[in-house]
């Protein structure tokens, strides 16, 4: 028998060899097609598809639904999807690509009589691919690329499959996947066209029907067309299998009914989710949503409230208390109990949370309530908080951010008005009334602290804190200004704003300096007031239990009251425009602007206010608009706003000038990029002459400085940067110039000395006929100011007993200490004092701090208090007084 077995074995091997040799993909027969289909399916495709399924399972297990907002139809819409499944999808792509490479059969079958063939044989000849699993592999690669969010590549594969696959089922599936690509990339019109033209009906498989319906639902949900999404989603639920998919889509369906204000259906489907016995978290959220859809007229709200309160006490809900409070707030809101709802929303916002989006939603509920009242100040605060906690992927994040910015543009002005009115009200009290008010505030603060409560004095009581809020809001105003001047419709106001702030003057290096004396005088007056109060007055102003803390910045003089009124008028103008343009409340905007014209009829902002009343009401209240127009033309005919109304060509010229300035800047920049610096400088100079007040001027100046840097030396470069800083100190370009100068000063300190010498010559005037004071400068803010002041006083007592010299000490801006001696009858007496005072001998300086002295006139002292650079003045003093 053995010889026969051996012969049989060799016959089998020979037969297999002949079969395999005959199964080349280049030979298309029934047997070769069978062989390559079988090996493709079980040897390659199976492994690739298993890898794909593992990747999909990872996406499902890792993605986290936020049940507080409308669910995504598909978990793969999570931006993190590629990170969950990348390796599995790459493996699937590799396997499917291998199948296509090794098993694709494109050779035509060899039929005996091609002239006499059946319909089936004709169909066989017309095929482009004869391996059934090649089409599946192309589709698999497309789906794997889709899960990697490589949508462009996936779309190409789906388009190929939908047009070339032999199997109609594969063509239909590929078409649906192509629509899903368009959904994910926001091409909703194309997705709708594809899905509408695709004929999927009951003759197709349930899987394909579910795919089609769920993709249509996804299309509508992504566009927030929730009512239209309900039908296809219900169809998808009926056709799908899989517990998780069913309870997710049922939950989503309840949410869609909730979004469309169908509380009855929403309630039904939330209850249905609970009956489906999903994981506890899903059941919890279904119960949490029920109060928000409750019909208080037909259902028992007390029962739901008791259930929620019971859930609060359950230890396993400890991490969900914020959401339970939120649900209670929704329930109270539906019952019409706004006060209780606000209390619950605040409890929700303050509760410990593992879900930052929920905290954001709690603040959002508060923001929406106060916005509708309307209480814009509180609404703005809560919108800011909501944006802080909400994830940037939150569905309405961009819309909310825009709304918050618009609201802040208004609120920042309302806060200024509120603050200045409060300060004026307190300032108008009698001294007795004011002191009584402050005493009651201090008593309340002290009581709160004694009871262990954190005092909120800094927000509610500190009169000076209003100015800190103003400073913060001013940062927001500055941000607004960046886009304001690029807004074509606002350009006409640029020149008026310039003149209003700085007057009609030529654009020169020192054109802003006229205001320095005023600012310095106010600062000097304030500093002297501090000194009169004694050495500890500065700390008293920081002690919220001292009266001085609440007295600071009160407009107690006529000049300070005028400044306060100007701030209110400016804020009213900005608030009026913000109401109309950003909050879409033209009525409130008009009211605010009219209040400005009545309250401050002599203010220089009245023409602009009248112009905005005219503009806001032009299309909605023609009578009010015409009244404002006539007042503007009659009372302010020479104003820029009257010129805009009376001469349309003037407005067109402003726009034309802006476009020309932009064109010149682009030209100058191109020349700079081409390293044609001479021509670039010529263009910038031409632009600065033609458009000196244009918002592009600081950009021209910075570009010119860069050109000079490439042509000359550091000194010339620094001079150009200083010109920019002096002309446009608040611009971004000025800040950049300051950074460059700081670097140059560090690299070349001699340039700093030269610069200080030049600036000092420009700032100060040497005049020995003026009254002078002696100033001692200690360049160490931590130096014992009381000890140093005592040393100077001791020197005066020892050497000038009969002289009534006045000694004052002050720490300046946290940078240095300045001790002044005044009361000299003339310059010669002051100089004798200066020569006799030996710093090393009379000032105890254990720390070895830098100390120097000089004489300075009252006028120059005002400027120094503004400049806050005693080293710079000392250079001037030595070169102009001692040489």
C-alpha cells in the first residue's frame, strides 16, 4: 500500500501545482475568479475589515458624549477620532491596498463565440473588475481614511467606488459615505443633493436604509434644522440594531423635540431612554432633562422636584450635583419662579464639577436671563464666565464669543457712567454725610470679616476701584479701536476723534506735549496732598478699613468734576453706538445719545451724538432722524458731521484717501521686501505728508524705521523709533518700537545717554530766575524713607535753624524715592544749600544704594513727575546749571 500512498501524494502535489499555475490574475476563467475571490476574502480582506471594526470600537469606547447639549449623530464627528483609531485604520488600508495590488483581475474572460453571447455574458464582458472583493477594498480604504479625518482622500475613493463598483449595494453605500464627507466638511448643499437623488427604499437592506436616514438626520442636526431632522432620525432608529446606537439616537430624538418646544414628545422619548436600561450616566441625564421639558399645566412638577432633591442626597450623584441644580433651575423657570431659578443656577455654577461645560451652561443660563431683563452689566459678567468654562468646541461657542464681545463693548461704557455718577453723588454730599456713609461701609466690612465671611468691598464699596474697572474696560476699548479705524463706514470719524483729543495742530514730534503739563500738575497736586497727609497716607489708601480708601478719586474740585463729566459724556456716546450697532437696540441707543445732548449741551461730543441719532433712526423713525439732522446742521454747521450730511463728496474723498493710503503702504512694503530701501523711504515720507492723521501712519513710520536701519546705523534707527513713539504712543507699532529701543539700549548704552541728553533738552528749561527746590533721589524704593527724611530734617535743623524750609518725602511709582526741600528765597540760596549738602556725609546708606541730588524749578518738577526719570533730569542739571 505504501507505494500507492506515495504515488497519490505526488499526484495531489502535481495537481495543486498545475491548478496554482493556472490561477494567475492575468487569466480570467471561472476557476481563477473563484480562487482569487476566495483567497482575497479570507486571507486579506477579512483581516483588514477586522482591523477596521476594532478601530470603530475604539472610537465608540473612547468618545465621550456631552448629554448637556445636542448629541452628535455619529461618534466619528468627535475631532479626537483619528487619535483613537489611527493604527487600526492604517492597518486596514494596508490590507485592502495589498488585496487590490495582488488580487485585482481586469483581464477579460475568453468566450468561445463573442458574436453569440447571452445577456449575462455581455454583463460579464462589460465589467472593469472581476474580483468581487476589490470593490469592497476600495470602499474599506475610503472608510478608513474617513475615520482618520482625511476627508479629501476619502471623498475621491467614495466617488470612484460609487461610479465603478459592480455591486449596486456598494455603489449606494459609497454614495452615502460621500454625503457624510460633505456633512463633516460643511458642504451641506452637496450632501443634500446626493442624498435626495439617491433612491433608497424598502427594497434596500435595513442597514442601507438606516445609513441613508441617519446621514440625512446628521445633515439637518449639523445645520441646527432640528425639526427637519426628526423624521429621518426616527426612520434610522427603526432600521438600526445595536443597543448603544438605539439609546443614543433615542436620546437625541428627545433633544430634538425639546429644541422644537414639543415637550410632550420630548418627555415621552426621555422616558423611553430610561426604559431602555442604558448605562447609569445616560439614564441620569435623561432624568435631568425631564424638568426642562415638563408641561407644568398637565404634569406634576412636585413629583419631579422631589425626585431631583432625592438625587441630590444620593452619594453616587456627588459628581453630578451641578447638573441636578441646573435641572431644578430649569424646572423653576418653567414654573415661572425666576427668583428660585436664579438661585439654583448660581448653586449649579458654584458646585464642584467634573464637567466644565456644565458650569459654562449654568453661567449661560444666568447670562441669558439677565440679558432678557435687560440687565446688561450682569449679563456681560455671566457671558464672560460662561466663555471661560465652555470648551471652544461647544456648538455655539463662536456665536457666544461674538455676543460677549459686543456686550462688553457696551458694558465697559455703562460701568464708566455708573462709576462716575456714583463718585459724583458721594462728592456732592456734605462732609458730614460723606463721612457717615464711609463709616457705615467700614462697619459693614468689619462685621462681615468678624463673621468669617469674605468681604466683597473691592467690588461694592471702594470708590477708587471704579477707576480700576475703567482702566480694564479701556483695554477693551483699545481693542475696539483696532477694527474701528479699518471700518470703512467709521473712517470719517477718525479726524474728528483726532482733533477732539489733540486739537488742530501739525503732526510734529512734540504735538502731544501740551497735555503733559496738565497731567503732571494733577499728579503733582495729588502727590502733595499725600505728603500733607503724612508718610503713612499711601498705605492708608490701600487699607479698605480706612476712610482715605473711599475718598480717593472723588471729584471734589471743579476741575475734577469737569473731567468726570467728560468721561460720562464720552461713555454715553460709545454706549449709544454700542446699543445700536452691537446689541441691536436702537431705541436704547437713541435714548442714551439724547441724554448726552440734554445733560451736556456744551460738550464737544454733541455733534457726533446728533449725527448718530440721525443715522440710527434714518430707516426706523424718520421724524426723529430729521430732527437730529436739522439740529446738527443749524447748530454745528462747521462740524465734520455736518459736512458729511451736506456734502456727500466729502465722505467719498475720505474713503478715497483711505484706499490710497492702503495702496501706498502695500507699495512701500513691497519695495522694502525687495530691499529697495531708498524708494521705500520715499513712499513712506510721501504718505506721511499726504495722510498724517491716517490710522496707517504708525505703520508707515515703523516701516520707514526698518528701512533706515538697513541703510544707516543704530543711532539713526533709534531716532526714527522715538519719532514713532512720540507721535503714536498707544499704537501696537509704538510698543514694538519700545521693545527694539530697549534692546538697543542694552546693546549700546552710550546711545541711551545721548538719547536722555536730547530728550532732557527738549523737556526742561534752565531758568535761574524761577523758584527752585532741592531734590534728593534714592534709587531704591525699599530704602527707609522715614530715616532718609529724618536725616535731611536733622541737617536742616543743625545748619538752618532760623530758616523755615519744608521737607517732603515720597516714593515715586515704586521706582525711586524723592525727598524735596523747598522755601529758598532765590536760586543762589538754593545753590548754596546744594553745594553744602554732602550726600555721603549726611545720609545713612548702609545698603549702598545709589543716591544723588540736584536743584529743580517748580515747572521742571512738574515735568519730572510726569517723565519719572530723575537720571535724565540730572544730566540736564549738570550740563546746564553746574558748567
